[in-house]
């Protein structure tokens, strides 16, 4: 006899109630995928049915329901809800906490409980030690309303008597002949019964769909091979009378002869969840349940945050089978960009669907994440332009500095088998971001500021206490603010990076909008900021001349700007701010740095853009796309000079000098090999501007066998001096009236006779002489040209020696002290 998947009837030992009780917990569903739809036009996560066995209606106002035995923590029914005589009431357990929606959801695992309390706080009924759900959309209820025995119903009976058939057997899944994947040619798909199918099952008990919908007994029954000649989602399940039915097996078969160089995401769901006029999320709809806003005066369905069940598959490349194939939910996301034909989506997973996380590392820059939800973004305000503006902006500094940024991975989307072009796979900016990036941290406060027209501040999670304390402090007169308190409660290092990025890109959809701040709920937790929706940057709204520094400082009483205004009145923060800003603009925010990021993303998505633009623009021609990319690159090429001037003017830094820092030619440079004022330099050549009379600390953090000294070339009043410092770490005060400064990392070579460097010696070269300073008493000097000819030889008791040079070239200097055989040999390369 074929083995079946067995479940067990759970009887009255798990349920308790008084013999005089009139209201029962009668039926519940731990995971409602799409079994019932609620008054919010959503599918509630779970639900509980109450039954009144009396001959009269009863008010449930101030009654409570909970998944805990502590009445004081229970969710309370605040509305005057009456349960009819011998009637039912449904309570939606979905964390919505409004109307008949609780502030908790039922646990889909084993060991959970449900408690019902009357208005006095007395326990009226309870169900304990609830077993793990066998599958989504299966209800557990009393066999007969108010009865003592419990069972799984083959079909749930919400708001109806529990008179339907029950079962303790869950049907297994049918077997597919082909794995899901990308195929060049048509395939012949066959379905077969699994080994543990019931004896009475036949092939015709396998039902399947090809449009993304969930199969039912009214769907096509399988009887022969399925020929797939175009991209098709196939869902199939076994349905046999008298058995519980699981969710369908989902497989996407992407039929395409062209090369696809991006990961592929296939989303499959019932078409009516997308296109139905009443509750489809992707359409304008009939206006009955739609909402106005986001640029629409009409009530449109896509303005709702309705979630709809779906299957998601992720193919890392066209050569791979899926690394993810799981049940979840999706909804429309964004603001005004909801009006685009291609809409942003948020994908959710949860234990009640079968998988707690999206168990794949989507982002190379963030390989160790546990992801609960993720966004497929249509590039927002940049939809018709470069299609990657926000991703590029965030990666200018993301993963290079202390900054909470959204990682990026472009992907090809198929929706129910239809090609939908590219969407940008992005991290979310809610609690799930913190969970994924901070080792599962969940105890946080999080605040969001949004809505450009009428600023709205929303508590995402936690409470207002720490935020109110911060606001109270920074709204004091500037000379009364306790800056040490701000430093204890705000991660000012991260906030500084955050503001530098927003100011550099000239984002004017900020700081009144798109601001997310969060903190761990600990005594030492500090506020951090997550970069979000920067699409207004890089020229969409402002020219490169825009003074974003004064824009963010212009209103000292504006609460949105107040933290930055307050910190900029604190001298240590202010001085580090403009110093760091200038260093970034010679490195990661230099034109070389920003164009490198832009070019890299362009190269990644360029092969797919003809198909994407043909889908949404009706043409594969990329001329307009290239023009948009050139616009942001041109904007970046002009931006730095203006920002340098803004900084110099705001902080009285005078005329700035040109400064370069270079690593040895041909070196395999690693980001951070060089640091400037403790800031890691990402690229092998720094090229920017700086200010005078400032001490610079430059360090070589890489292999000491590669670099062990620096040469400094300083041009002051038209005269250039070259000085060599025989140390990997140097401090250098920028001379007054200096117009040009160049630091070159070098490696000096010692002779076989002379291996020990003498500290403290500096070498400066001018046009016709070399100046050697810091000499010890009785030093012996020998200067050679590259042929080995002695140019100079002598001893000195002086600290400094001047040696004339007749021509430019490379020279070798040997220094010995007294009669010691050890000394120092180095290369001198004068102008």
C-alpha cells in the first residue's frame, strides 16, 4: 500500500471551556493565503471564528483575544460588535490593530495558543498546544459548532457551521519531468503521480494552470504532455476527494533564444489579483475601493497597499535553475511612481508561507543577510531617464564609508510568463533593513519623514521617547544645546556621511521627505539614517551650481534641518565635515570616482536595455538612454568645483589649492591602502582640492615592502620644493600661499653595505640643488649619479647641507654617521 502523508486529529484535551460558556473559539486558520478576503480588501494573515451557542445575541465590546494567557496583554474589541444567536463573528489576526483586526497574528508552527476573555477579563475559552499547520489555507475547527473534538476541514467554513468533511491526510505533490529554468527551445512537459499518492489517485487527479492562478478541481485535468513553446508558469496539484490539499507546485519555464546576462525573477499569481477592477492591484480599477493621491485625483487601485499571494523564483543566471522557489506576497510600492506602467513591488516572505526568509544572498556587497522582504523598484522619478540614478548615487559612498545604504542588483522580471523588463532589486528602508544588516536586530525605534507637500512623521516601530528627547535638545537655542548629549545619542560619523552625500548630489526632495532614522533600543543606542529615494539628485531638479549646503542650513528653526544646523554650530563637527567633504571629493566623489560607478552600472544593464525599452518605450534604440547617462556624467564633471567654492565661502577657507596623492605605478592598489586624516582612500590616485595651514596626516596601510616613504612636492609662490620623508606615516602642515601639493608613495632601496635607515633626515630638491636636513654630527655624505660617478663627497657637523646640482636626473645619496658602516641610501629625483 502506498505511503501517505499523515496528520492527526486533535481532540478536546487541547481545548478547555466552562460548561456554561456561550461563546466558543470555533475555527481558525493559522495561514490564510487567499482563503478569505477582509474588509480592507486584503487577505488577513490568519483568522479566528467565534460561535455563540445561545438563543440571543451577545455584545463582544471590550472582550479580548490573545495568543498569550496574560489578559492585560490581550487585544481588545473596542467596537460595539454583536454576535448573533447561534451565529458567528470573524476576527482577523493580522497585526493591523484596527476594527476587528488584532495586533498579533497566529503562529503557524506548533505549540501556539488562543485565549478568549470576556469584558471582565475572565478566560471564556482557549485552545492550547496548537499543532503546526499542515499547509496554508487549511482551517482547524471543532467538529460541530461548539463541539469538543477538533479536526482539519477539507474546505474551511468561516462564518458557517462546521459541518463539512474533515481529514488527517495531506496529499503529496505531483512530479514534473523538467526543472524550472531557462530553455532555448520548446519543451514537452509531463506530469506524474508521486510514489506516495493515494491508491485511488489517477493522472486525471492532477490539475494544472498555465496563467499563474492556483489550480482547483475546475482547472484543466492532466491527461497528456504539455507543450511549452513560450515562457509559461505551470502550477499543478493533486486533488482527490476526502483529502487535504496543499498549495500547488510552481515551475516557470522561460523559453528564450537570446542571451540574458542579468538574474531573472519570475512572479506568478492569480491574474485577477493583478487585473480585477475591484481588487486587482496593478490597475486603475472601478473606483469602488481605490484611493486618490500620488498625482492622481481619481480613486485608483494601485494606490492601495493591498498584498496578494504569489510564487517567486530567482535564477542567478540563464544557466541556472532557481535558487529560490517559494510562496509569499507582493504589493505595489512607491509614491507618484505608482502611476508608471511598470510598477515597483515589495515581495514578502513569512514562516506561515513555508519559508521564513528569502534564503539567497542577492547582493555581492552584502553577502551575509537574512532577508524578510525586498523591493523590485522601477527607478522612481528616474523611470524614463537612466533607470539607475538612485542606485548609482547610493553606491558613490555605500560600502565605502560608514553609511546605511540600499544595495542594488538589477534583474529581469517575468510576470505570469510575460516579459516585464528590468526592475532594480533593492533593500527596503524599514525594520527589515535593520534586521538584515545588523544580525537580526529587532528591538529598535524607527521614524520616517515623508510627503513633500505636507510633512508627515510616522513611527514605524518602537516608541517616540528617544526621538522626542533628541528633538527637545536640538530645538534649544544653539548656545544652550548639550552637544555631548547629541554625540551620545546620534551616530554623528554616519550622519556626516549621510549629509555629505545628500548635499553633493543636490537632492531637494530632502530633508522634508524620504528621511528614515533608527536606533537600537538600548541605553547606548544611537540614531542612524538610511539613504532613500535620491532620484531628485544629479540634475533632475537642480543644476550643478546649486548651493545645497546653504539649502540645508537656510532655516535654523526648520525641524527637518535642525539636527544638521545644530551640529554645524559645533566646531569639531563643522571642521571635520568640510575636511572630510574635501577628501571625499578628491576620491570617491571625484569625477573619476562617480563616473566609475555610473559606467559600471551602465555596462551591467546595457545588454538588456534594448528589450527593456522596447517593452516600455516601443523602441530598442538606446540613443535617448545614452543621452540621459551623459547628462548625469556631465553634471558630475561640473559639480565638484561648485561645491569646493560653496565650502570655501561658507567656512572662510580662502583660495583652495590643487592636491594629488598617488601610489606607486603598476601597484595592485587595495582600497584603504592610503588614508588621509584617517579616511581610507578608495582609488590609487587622489585628485582634488584642499585648504592651507591645515595639518594633513597621510598613512600607507598597505604592504610595507611596497611603500616605506613619501615624497612631497609643494609649490609656493611659483617655487616648487620636493621633500622626501622616510616613513610610511607622515604629518604635513600645508604651507601658507601653497597653490599645488603632490604626495607620492615610494619605496627607497638600501645598498648591500647600508641597511639601517637613519630617522629624522629629510631631503628637499629645488631646481639647482638638493637640501639635506636633520643630519647628525659627523655625518658623511656621498652623492652618485646613475652611472656610479661621485657628484659630491664630504662630511659635516652641520644640521643641513646644500649640494648644487647642474642638471635634472636621478641620484643616489649615501649617508653614514661617524665611522659606522651602516647608513642610508636613497634615490633623489629633482625637478
